[in-house]
């Protein structure tokens, strides 16, 4: 009988020692796994866990990463910046560092040894250390969802001569957001309201990105040689990159035209009543820290993943956007340009450029967004008086620019 009890005691002791050994072996394996994962290079696509996605647009890649980051506490999403001028592979590299399997194996090993008080206490200390270490690593990585992670500074074509003396003697620079294939729209603007760009107190320029089509690039080079009014940023020119286009515009003004009184950002389907715009600028010559335009109030993010305007909780958490000026045209005082540019780079990227720039970033900086009735930013009835009363009219086809231009210059109409 005593021999049987002695043998049973020996087996129990052996089992306890085996459980303790298993616990420290599991901790060693999982700790070394975590250290290896967090030390992976972030910009090398052939490393394990890194997946290049060259066919996905910026918003798709950012949204996917942000969704993963918000839906699981056990994953860390890393977005690595890419050089936008290297258009052969404009991919953002996305990697997920998963800690769930190691956490599960660790918790399993610790639960197996709960019968031993010393092992349990040691396990709790080790688990808390691992959690703290993983939390610190997460905090260092998540800010790669910012615009800075995907924005490539500088311009391949900068034409600083179009803003002499950094705009010291200029009241206004108009920069039109245009697509590489919209040559007809740019030509129509040059031959109508863009004609005012020949004045010494203002400039009318176009902002474009890069393309993957050598034929389009050849046409753009001929256009640039002829007109010398196109700025080229270091981003792939797509709808999803409109925010990058706006950031590039802010960078260009800050670098080459920082002393101009006002910047008008406009789209290439806009008709601009330049005489009325210049009168507006002169009226508000002393105003500072302000963005003028058509104010959008209390707009809510669209949470439907199928929508073109989808915004995830990770990109913007609040239920209502800050008030913003709508994107077709808005006017910025020159003191806001540098601040908007710098702050935009550190903000979570959002492809809705007007919400991002004049809403989220401007609100963060305390910049006033002021509603101006003259900014119509919509399609209206093309009567001479309507054209002459407004500053900006939206959804204008390039063939319609000439009709609106004629009605703007019509001296016969008597408008109340």
C-alpha cells in the first residue's frame, strides 16, 4: 500500500515538473516569434508576411488596412509608403502581424499549470510583460495610415516662374485640378476665363499627377511645351488620389507662391467668373485664417462598404463630419496653406479631399470655413444674369465654357 502511494506521489511530482517545463518552453517560443515578427523589414516585398498589391487603388488598400485594424484587437496593420514616381509598381505594402495564435498557445500553457501557485504567478507576470510589449509595438506602427505614409513630396514639373517673387505682387493664383486625358477641358479654360491668367496680378495653372500610359505622357509633354502652365505632382492621377492632388497643390503654393494673397482650388468642369472673384478677393484682402466657399454642414459619413464614398470607423470615428467647403471650388487665404499642408500629412488619409482638407484638417487647426453665396458649385440655368452674379458654376462641359464666357461679357443684360 505504502509502495503504491509513494509511486503515485512520484508520478504527480513528475507531472508538475513537466507542466512547469512546458510553460517556460511555450513562453520562450512565443516570445522569440514576437521579436522576429516585429523586427521584419517594412519595405521589402519578398519578406514573409509582406504582400504587394499593385492592382489596388489607394483608397481600397487604406480602407482594407484600416478595417483590419479596427475589427481585431490582435492584429497590427502596417502601410509602407511607396515612391509615387516609380509608377511601374505603385503599391502600398500591407502586412498583418498576428499575435492571436501566440496568445492562445500562451494562455493554454498557463491554464494547464493553474494547480501550481508559483507557476501561475510567474505566468501572469510574463503575460503582462508580453501584452505591454505588443501594445508599444502597435502604437509605433498604426500611424502609417496617415497621408504622409503614401505622399511623395515634390513635383516633376514645378514651373515656379509662373509665380514671380513667390507671388509678392499677386492677388490670386487659381490652380485647376485636371485629369491627364482632359486636354479639351484645359484648352477650353485657356481660351475663356483662364485668359485672365495673363494678368500680372494673378495666374491660372493646372495640377496633374503621373500616368502609366506613355502615349498620354507624350501628349502632355507637347502641351507643356506649348503653354507651360501645368504642374505635375508625384502621385498616380486617379479619383482615389484626389486628396494627394490637393496636398500637392498646397505644397506647390507653399514652396513657390507663398506670398500670394489667395489660392483658389477649382476643378476643370468649373466656370469661374474671374472679375467677380477678384472683387471678392479685394473685399476680403485683410481677412486671415479663412476658407471661403459653399459650406456643407452636418454631413454624415457613409458606412456602406459598396458606396463610392465609403468611410470606415478607423478612418473617421465621429458620426458627423466637421463643416467643410465643397470641393468644386474654394478659396484659401495664404496664411492657411502651409499649416494645412503640414497638418494634412499627419492626418489619417481620406479620399474625400474636401471633407479631408477643408473639414477635418481645417477644423483641427481652427481655420474658419465661411459660406459665400457667390460660390454656387452646382449646375444652374445658363442665363447671363446667373453667370454674372456667381463666382463658380459646376458641371460645365468644355463645349459650354464658350457660351458662358460670352454671356459673362454680355454688356446688354440688366441684372438686378
